[in-house]
C-alpha cells in the first residue's frame, strides 16, 4: 500500500533501512500498536516519522523535554516536512494560530502540518483536547516512553493522563500507538504496556550491541590516579571526548585539572546559564573544544560523529543512564571507547543521591507542615510560595536543597502542589516557585502512597546493585547489558568472547598464564563457617573487616575482636577478602538482603557446601581466575607479586618473629603481644608456630600454649582421615566436631600439623 523505500529516499535522503527498522515501520503502517526499544542514536524516531509522512492525518508526538522536541522539529524542518510544536517557549497567540490551522479542512490545505510535538502537561488542557477530537489523527507517538512507568525516577504526573487521553480520542477514530524508549528494562516495559492499556501489540528490541564500542572498566579510587589515567589516554587519542562526572563539584575539579594541563576543554552543568551552556556546546560541536566535562545534564543534540571516548569519572547511577551516555561515542561506526574510572567507594555518592531523592516519610510530612504553616485544617487560598529550594530547605529544617526539591516533586506527583504561580499558566513553570493546590489536611488524610514510595527507593537500590554487578563483577560486560535490556536477538548472535569489553579482552591473557591458587579452597569453607555464625547480622564490609582483623570502630565497639573468627584471613589484602565474598555471592553460596543496608547470609547452597566440599571444588578454576582478575597484584598485605601462600600461618618478616620471641620470653601472653605489636592474634599465633618450626621455641613452650589432649585428638583424626591431604584445615575441624571435639581451635590444628612434621607429636 505504501512505497516506504521511495519515502525513505525522497523524504529522508536515506538509501536503505537499518536492520529492524522496516519491520517496525510496517507494523505501524498496518495499524498495530507498537513498542520500540532501541538505544540512543539508533534512528528510533524514523520508525514513527516515516509512517507519519505516509499516512493521512496528523501525527501527534508526546515528548517530555522541550529541548528534545526542538531537536526533532529542526531536523524535520530541514527535510521540508511540516512540523510544529506547542509548549511554553511559544506565545499563546502562536499556539492559537497552530490550532486554528489544524482545525481547518485537511484536504484544502496545500502544505498541511504532519507532526505536532507536545509535552504531556498539555493533556491537562480541556480546550486542547476538544480541538484534537475534531482532527484526523494518523498515529500517536510517545517518546521517552519509560517516563510512563511508575518505576522510572523522573516519572511525570501528567503521564498518568495519557491512557485516558488516548481512550478519549479513540472514541471517534482509530489509530496506532507507538511507544519509544532507549532505556526500558523488562520490568519497565511490562508497566508501560499496562499503563497504556495495550493488548495486541508488536515489540521490537534492537541494536543494543554496538560492536564498535569497547567497554573498559578500571577500578580507581584516588583522585590523583584518576586524573593521571584521563591524561594518559588523552595524550594518545585523537577525536573528541565527553567526561561524565557525578556532581557539579567533581565536574569543576576535573575541568580545572585539565585546564592546568593546557587541554582545550569545556564544562557543562545544569547550574550554568542557558547562554553559557550553549557556548560550551557549540565549542564542542565545532571542534574548538576537544573535551567536554559534564554532569548528566549534557546529552541533548550530541550527534557528533568523532567522539572517541566517553569516560565516566564516577560510578553511574544506573545501567540505563550509563548506556545512554556511552552511546554518544562512535556514531561514525569507528572504534570508540566507553571507559569507567570508578571504585566501590563511588557507591556512597550514588547512595547519597538515592537517600535524598526518596526522603523518609517523616521528612516529607514535616516539610508539608512547613508549606502549610499558618493555615488551619480545611483551609487554603491557592497559596503561592516564591522562594528558592535553598531557602525552603533552611526554613523547614531540612538543611538540604536537593532533598527539598525531591519532596516538592513527590508532593507535585500527588497533586498537593504545582510548579508555577498563576492558575491560567498552561505549561508548568520551571522555576523554583510553587502553588499549593489542596486544602491543609491531617497527615492520615494525605493521599500519598507511602508503600509505593518505599518501593521506588528499593528499585533505585536495585538499579545501583545492577550497575555494580555490570562494572565490578568479572564477566562479559556486553552480555550483561544485552540481557539487562532483553535484546534476545543480539544475545543469540554474541560469541562467548565478545572481544569488545575489558573482561573478554583480558581473559585471553589470563588463559595463557599458569594460574597459581591465590587461596586454598578451605579458605572459602572458613568464610562460610564464619558467616553461618553471624547470619543476617552484618554487611559485607564489616564481615570483610572481621575476617581481616581490622581495628575499625564498629569491630571494637561490638567486641568482635574477641571473637575466635577475628583475623582468620589477616594475611590477605582487603581486595582479596572482598573478592572472596563477592565470588561467593556471585555463585549464590551467599546472598545480600535487599534492604537499604544489605546484610550477608548463607543460601541453601552455602548450607549444603558446609557439609559437602565437592560442590565448590568443581568451580575452583573459575574461582581462582575470578580472584586474579579482581585483585591482580594486591592479593596479600606483604607480598606485592602474585604468589601462592604456602601456609596461612606463615609470618611476615624475620624482624617481627624476633620481636614476638623477645616479648614471649618476657612471659607475656599472646593477646598482650598482639596488642603491643599492633598485630592480630592470628598473626602472633603464626609467629609462634614459625618460631617453633625454626627451633627458637621448644616443645614445652608449645605444650604450655596448647591443650595436649586436643593435640592428640587432632593427630588421631589426621592419621585416620587426612594422611594424604592435610593442607585443608576446614575438613579437619569439621571431622573433630563430628567426633564431639568442638572446642579444638585452628591454632591447635595448625600446631599439631607442625609438631607432627617435627616428629614431636
């Protein structure tokens, strides 16, 4: 019926469709509701614009951002396609002229308006709806459709009206609905379908695998090391760059550091004036500036072909945001890079944003009382509050303008207030002033869904957890992304080795090495055993510190340094201990709770492993590779190179042994020696064993420290069950417990092993 190839060439100047575009367009032209999930820069807009050109009538495009509308309108006008927009940037008279033209008889208009772009807030106008009901609508496109979902962080209240608006229009005519977005997960998609009331629809998911973009993750926490890495890459790389930072403060710091190195760079944040932002953007687009350092406010109109690097200087807040920003690179299909310079420490920045975006119920209610102060219950007069967020935050006691803005957004969502200071204003005022809409109510009568607010916070923490898994767990980054966005077709075509992420690229090198085991397999049993005793009590960081023998405040305040488990992995670096815990979580031997402060607990699989080591033994090669990938050269506190530890009780240096011996000869007990040397008790025990092994301490010294009956039982168990394999302590401990000797310590087990080697037992 439609010659879409001819329209593609004549109207859009393109020779051929990209893979998936034609099928999407044909679905829309057939009158079928269509969901389009394609990344930024994938020509999503063509999938509704070409049908809009083909079909008789008006294509209505609902878009959330004025800048996005303007970009689309400008591009269509350049193609001599008639398009208009109605938003707060044009006068009431201009709006009236557009609607008057639309109301004229379609067939008698020589060059009719084919596309009308509006903000969702326009649907609040009854007058506007009456005009539209008289028009011939060819299709309705909803851009950035993820905003429809309740799970999206920038959910717009007016999106709630879209379904009612569509139902209203469909009472007089039929047309397809097209919903487009670059960032919807499976959960968000299901919510979109429900909120749009779709039943029979086609869904197209394409192009999330940009093969020319190499994803690299470098875990760097120190500011000096980060800026050195940026400079190192910058010196070697032609083309343009974008460096995304998590806050305005960090953006300014990076910008200043690059200026000191005489880099031609610009800065872009939401706090700058429109004129200054435009100046910076134009400088970047015209190659006057090689680098732009920006917050996530910098993204509109970035259709620059030669962007070679998109660097995330801090941890992104979600995979959706991260991948949208990475897609700015390599628009010319040449090799480009998305580099993340982040560490687990950056998690705290994102947690700050989450906590301030989703304030506690008490904070919201206190701020509500502040807004309505001076009013009795049941009274209101369209109160206009003309104050900045900072002023309101200070006066209300919040002390945080970010949180004040978040609370206002929540109250706006539930129609307690609106932005803007005059009732007759059609578009929402985008300044700092507000108008109260409801009478003052008791807290119990406020129609705020508190349960839903809590779920939104949980969802934000879930997204943060997912970006951490993407960036910090050694696995194929591309595969994780494709699975996250549900791009099944690209997943099927992805090789086991994608060849375009740091994990897959560096794995080749790993496979060429003869990997020495960084830890004995029994180490994992010990960790699981420790966690079984502290199940659901502590988070990963505290457990890691307990295992390492840290003297951080919480460890000391809660007397955990007195625990028998304290310092059991004292020879290992913090990176290695945390990697052990991460691997156990990754392989589902452990799990973290989904609370705001997640706790560690054993899974059923972890419980089984405590009794059957075979399950973990089968995964040992992958485990050791994982640890090498995570910690590289930082496995041990005192060993900068990759070496397998011979025995977990080996001492650090000869000087430390001699000092331990001196203090021991002064009749000091081991805990006192550990305190004076600022070592863990486990380390001092290891020193004692080493001193005995090399002859500085005698048999009677050991008998005085260790229970002779326990030593004899250890010897009996080893000779009967572990003669050929005595390097794993955990199985020996388990067998002793099974034989009703639960009080035998690891120190006594290790002591018995050394004494047997010296033939003293």
